[in-house]
C-alpha cells in the first residue's frame, strides 16, 4: 500500500474495506446481548445526500465507539424501497419501478461503503422484496381478525398530481411561494401540489383504538426529545368535555362534542358538516342545501341556512341550524354548537353569516372585545342562568352533571390511519372483492400476493392488470376481483427493525424470542420530520403486535436522537434547490469530520467551505504526526513536567470524549481530538519527546478518532504497527482520577491568558522569567468556608475560623471580596501547584522564558498578597 506525506483516503479506503469485510468486524452471528443501534433506513432515491450522510455518520460513530468499549453492536441497514416516487422516476426514464429501485440500491450501497459506514450487511432487507412484504400482508390479516382494520367510505386527501390518497400527516403547510385557495388545508408532502378532498372506499388501521395508550406512553419515553413527544401529544390531541344532544325539529337529537360545556348559554346556532346524516336528509328536500353538500369544488360560502331549528337544552331557546364546511365530518360528531363569543372558528362563521355573538364569559381582568375576536380564556360566567357568577372551571363539570342532555366525553384529534394508496409500487392489500361475499381476506397459504408486471399508465397500473385482478373468491368460489389499492409505505417501515433480528426466517416475520429479548431498540437516529408520520406508527404497530401475541414490548425505541438539517446558503441542501453537494466531493473523511463537528446532532447547520477546510486540515495534521513518527524521529527516555502534563491531559481527553460520545455530543468529542492533536504537535516541537509518552499519546488520539474517521484512524494505526485493527481495539481508559479535570483545564487556560495579557499590556518583547505564586493556605480555607456559608453571613463565617482570623485586616478584606454569588469550586492548594508545575512547559515553549512555580511563603510579600485560589499571582521579568 502506497504511503505518502499527505493523507489520501482514496488510496487506502478500498484496502481497509477489504480488511474489515475479511475480518467480519461488523457482522454478528449470535445475538446474545447486543446494543441495538439503528439509523432510519433510507428511501431508495438514487443517491446518498448530505442528510443521509449526517444521519448515518452519527449512528456509525456511536456504534464504533460502543464496539470499542467492548459491546456487541447490532448495526444493520436496509432499504425503504416502495413508494410513488419510484413509479414517477421509472415513468420519466421509460423503465419499471423494480429496475429503477434495484439500481438505486446498488448505487447507494456502494456510496455507504465508500463513506466507511460499518453495517452488518448480512442482515440487509429490502421492503419491495416479496419475502418482506408478504409479512405486511400477514399483519394485515392478523389486524383484520383482531378488529384493527376498517373498510369504509370517507372523505380523503387527494393529490391530483400523484393521483393518490394522502394520510393527514402527509398534508403539510405550503412553501412560501405557494398560495392556497381558501379552505384548502395544505399541500402534498412529496410534490407541493395543493390537496383536494374526495370520497372513496378506503382501508384503515384503527389506530384510534390506541389513542389513550399512545398518549399515556409518552410520559415514559425519557430517552426521547421533548419536542417529538410534544408533537405526538398535539397530534393525538386529547380533548375532555361533553357530548350534548340538541333536539332538531323534524329530525331528532343531534349530538355535539364540546370541550367547553360551560359556554352553552352562548350558543346562537347549530352547524353540521356536509357529510352529516341531517345534511344529507336536508339536501333531499332543499336544492340550495343539495348544491352545497354535493359540490366537490371549493364552496363559495361559509355555510347555508336550513329551515330547521334546534333546541338549546340549557336555555330552551330555538336556534337556527346551518350546514357548514368548517365542521369536519370525521372530527368529533360532525356537528358543533356555535358559540361565536368564545370560539375562534365559530366567531369567524358567525361574522360571515351575520349571526349574533353573545358573551357569557367575563375575563378575570379587563374586558373582551367580541366584535373583533372571540374571548377563549377562563373567567366568570354571565347571562348563564343559575350559573352566572360561577367560575368557568367550576361550572364546566356542574353543567354536565345537571343537564340531562349532556354526558362527559373524551375525544381525540387523532384519526384512523388511512393505508390505501392508488398506486402500483407498494404491498398489495390481501383482499378480494366478491359480489356475493363482499371483501374477503386472501388465505395465509396464498401469500405473498406478488405484484404483476408493471404497465406504464397515468393512473394505477394495477387497474390495467386484468389477468392479475380477476380471481376467485376464497369463500364461495365465485368470480372476484383483487383489491388494487396498495399499502402506505409507512406500513413497511413500522416493523422493519424487527425483521433485522432474523431476516432469513421464512416461517415467521421475526423471531419472537429474539424480539422479546433484544427490544426496545437502544438508540434510534433520524429526522424530527418523522415525529407523527413514522414514529407514531411504529409505536402503534408494537402495541398491535403485542395484542396479537407476537411481541412483549409495547414501546419499540428506548432512546431517540434527532439529527438536524444540512443547509447551504440558508436553505435545505437538496437537488431541487440546486444547492446540493455530493458526499464524495470532499472525500469520506473530510465530509464525516465536517458534518459531525459542525454542530450538535439535533441542530441545523450551514455548509461552509471554511469549516470544511478545517476538517481537512485536522485529518492532515493527525496524519502528519503519525507519518513523521513512523518514518523515524529522535526520541528520548525522560519523565519531566511536560510528560506528566501530557499523561494527565490524555486522561482528561479520554474522560471528556467518552462522556461526549455517550451523550451524542460528537462535535465536542471532535473538539477534544483537535485539542489533543495541537497539544501533541506542541510536545513534539518543544523538545525531544519521551518515546513511551509520545507513542501513548498518538495511540490515544487515534482511538478517540476512530469512531468519526475510520479510514484515517485505521491507516495511522497500521503505521504505528499497533496490535489488531483499530476498529477492534479497546477504548482508552483513564490512568488516574480525573474528577477535577475541567477545573485543571480552566486553571491552565486562565493562567496562560493572564500571562499573555500582561506581556501585551506591559509591552514586554522578550520575557526572561515567569513567576507563578500559589495563594497561601488560609485563603483556600476562607474560600471553602465562604462557598458553604449563606450569602448574608460570609464575612462572619470566614472570620470565625482562627487560622483565617489571625491574618487580621488582610483576612477581613479577602472575606469581603468573597461576598458575591456563585463561588465556583476550585482545586486544592496542592493540586493547583502540581498542575501549574506540570503545565509550566507550555509557558516556557510559548514565551521562551524560564517558568517557576512558588509557594506564597517563598515569594515577595506584595506578590503573594495578590494570589488567590484558582488565580495565582504572576510576575514577569
């Protein structure tokens, strides 16, 4: 293998990939008790982008770190291979989704290997393989028989460009340059096309059955970011309130749900959604209502009046009934009591329809301007009959208890998971439709139902595959047609972490014994954008699998790490933005070092050439140190202050980096690597290095580096002729107690900064001697006494100590100076002196001056008087 003075990753990466594969360093044959580290597997888009690299560099660094600490680490990779974009890409390239997907996987796998990611490829899975998606069909059958599947007509979100249904979570806020028509909820998450509403027969997983458990379980997810659990909490949207029956003349009771039953005296109208049974009945009698209900386009008016009235059960008042599009048919009961004085949506509707706005809640302070906006806060009831003067909080339950037409109720914003997709490239739903029997499950023995040959068409290619769709009913044997909807790809990703445990099992979707032993996933890394698209679904799936007896764990992930976005020019880096940078453009090591050092994993950061250059310089600096050592430099056998300082600093670096890697502060671990690299360079240049100390420093540096720059670390480790591969080396440990290492570092940094300030301020061009004077013992006693005393009694507490008091006015003056907040802990007097003596070579090297550390008793009185704990007195001549 060629070795030059400059590190060239391309010249070594193929060799080290070969060695790692030859040694099977990432493959786990026996899953006894591994640490399960998982990055969210990628959609097969064609190339790795920087978002992928950042995600997988984080998981790879952590997996390598833990492997070096002695853990067996399960770190697999697979492919989220189904989905509409593959169909679109295949259409654009005049090919089929399978061929396009396979080519993408081959390309992305090669790029991952080039980046040095250490995966157990023996467990690789692809969700578009029949061997995988047959188990999606198996779960559908199991869920169906458990009562967790529903088939019904429903208004759905429809993307006219993708020609498919979208789940609620796939309807997102529009980009800044997209204007939506009034009433349009959002745009397609994939293509930014404004979403329409259609009514279709659809398949649902009844995730709402688990709404309360999913909500309660968030309190136990201590290892998840608060932002994610809060997003899920809001998406589930629990609301406690009451169901209230309003009697509608000529129809009967209409149930409404309200979270604020105490405002019922302010109800001035009743509104039902266009899909409500009452609206349908009225449409049959009234052409205006029919036109409003039946239109598929954006309705021009907020609502339409009807000839019916409803009786307010609290007041006996007759109020008008409206049909209004703002009342959603599948939220609550599909009907609302309109309280425009105290509900924003009701206020907007009442203003548009010129309906009365009645105030029944008085704010505790100030007044409400109901002409301008609704008052939605708490307060005191007014014009509310017997409840007038009661607080809203007290009246909330009292009214429900007293009113025969009301009963307590809890509802959720969460809606059932719509899994139907009108596209080819997905898991076929294992259902046939029979005119005699209705929807019928395909028998287990007939699974998998494989996709037919792809046919280019604008709509769903499965509708064109008549040889595939025409079949017989499993129940009656009569003619039937296969379901042509395929499953939402989030079904594929809701259980893939289980398949990694036993990817070759043909008899079961996953080994239940292994799953029960190894779950939950120890660390899961991915973007926060999946908080309700993916992470909520895997939590639902785990619970459903537990209830059908396949799994014991109801929470699938212990620790969740979100990675931020890579920006370029302030915008998300992407091909569509025209600002993407290929991961291989700067080389694997430079890219990995930069994306990991730029920010905390959960922070966004902007790609900057300067910072990339610093990552490149770091790798070259490390390589240069090892290269020169391997080529042969003069070494000594000595044990002076510089060696003792370096030994101590190695311990400090190991302790800090270990804590940083464990806490996913990988950017700070790289700071430690950078600091240690500079220190070793200074030690190398200061004097002839001690052979044992310098080699130990280089080996420690490389082991700290190995998780983030594996090619470089492995190449340098080989140049040192160290034992084994570095990927299999033991993580370094500390040789001494480093409890106070941060205070020691602070002391040295402070003293060096103070010396520089004195030299610069005094204009000393060539300092000859630097004298550091450690404070007398009584000042340390006074300082610790002050730290433990109440702020008001610091002086008296300090002066009550005889060893301090005997120093008279000097002691009293020092006690006065300590009467301030937040006295930080300091090193002991002996430790401070020892650390200054160890670090004295740094000052000698920087200023080319003799350095002496002295006790206060051996120094000039005036100089000694200036010395304080943690701040030695400094004299420069």
